[in-house]
C-alpha cells in the first residue's frame, strides 16, 4: 500500500507558501497517526495536472491529503499563518483524526 501523502500546492515567490513549506519541513510528519509523506508541488509547473491547476491556482497555499487508506483526496482547511511548529503538528493530527478515526 502506498503511503499517505500530504500535498502542498505552492508557488515560488509566495511568502505564505514558503512559510508554510518551511514549517511543514520542520515537523515530524512520520509521527502523525497515520504518518504522512510531504510532497511539495509548484502550481505553476507542468508537474501539476490541469485539473489541480484549475482547482488551486488562485488558492495557494493549499494542503491536500492524498489518502490510499481512504481511497480519496481531501482538501484540508486553510492553515493559519500564525500556527508554529507544535501547534501545526497538533492541527494536522486533529484533521487526520477527523478523517481516519471518526466514529
């Protein structure tokens, strides 16, 4: 089974995108339950599908959970730029709990 992937749709030169990217790179995503792998995609490159560009080109930064366990992609709510390392980790865990452990 492929890992759970947290995709950051970003844009080069976007201060909000770069700040979120830096914060995500500085937390241990493998300690989340379930653990996730971060994939950073620049929305302006050919690496991003036309459908994803259509959805997110004016919305970056955007976090999308590409879940093999849930067999779907989930756009996460916008992250507050004020969330620092520990709070960002807890925010992500809370979102994962909502999707994976909801009763």
